């Protein structure tokens, strides 16, 4: 009888441990999904605010169409990548949009009437706040992805991950040229 009991315990321990690992991997997968959802909400809010900002700027910046067009093009690239959940493309589009917004805000410095326009100031503050929140959420997303990816590769978790098709997720990355500061001298030497 004790031998049979020991046999069942030896059989049950790996199964219980496997269930424990499975539940942890499920939690990590859902944390990544939640982190992505948080980014998605903020991207949607910014997506909705940008046309208002561009419209306000167009009223003052008649000859700065190239800057406005770059912002709107980058906005559509972000929306497309966001909808398809293409993380690498989103990283590139986000970088281009941040550069475009930086250029737009820098060019706006040359328009005193625009700089004092209450709508512009409100939209600029709102979009800047959203940019900061998106940066925070990107960091949380990448942390969640990193924890998930490490666990999916660690032994013995990798055995359970492969058995139940848990996968790694891509980090949200930006190209080096998209992280550069805006060249204000170049913007004002037109």
C-alpha cells in the first residue's frame, strides 16, 4: 500500500507543477494583452486629437503644409499598424509620428498668434500628455513582454509552453534615427 501511494504522489507532483506553470503562463499572456490594450487606448485618443491640432495649425501656417502632411501621414501609419497589431511597424510609425509632432511644435514657435491660440495650447498640452502616457505604457508593455518571453524560454516552463503553444511576443522598438532630437536650427533656417 505505501508503494502504491508513493507511486501516485510521484505521478501527481509533475502534473500539479505543470498546472502551476500553465496558470502562470496564462497570467503572463494576459498581462501582455492588457499592456497592449492600454497602449491601444492611448493611441486611439491621440489619433482622434491630431486632426484637431492640424486643423488649428492650418489656419495659421499656410505655407507649412509639408510639416502637417508628414504628421498626418505618420498618423495613418500608426493607425494601420495599431489596427493590424503589427508591433514592429507600430514602432517605426510611432517614431515617425513623434518626430513629426516635434517638428510641428518647433515650427509653431515661428507663429506668435498660433502659440497664444487657446485651442492650440490645449491640444498641444493634451497631445504632449498623451505622448508621455504612451511612453509609460510602452515601457510597461515591453516589461510584460520580457517577463513572458523569459518564462516561455526557461526550463521547465518551456516544456509546458511548447505543449500548449504559448508564444513569445515582439518588443515595441524604435529605430535609432527616430530617437534623435529635432534639429531646431534646420527647421528655422528655411
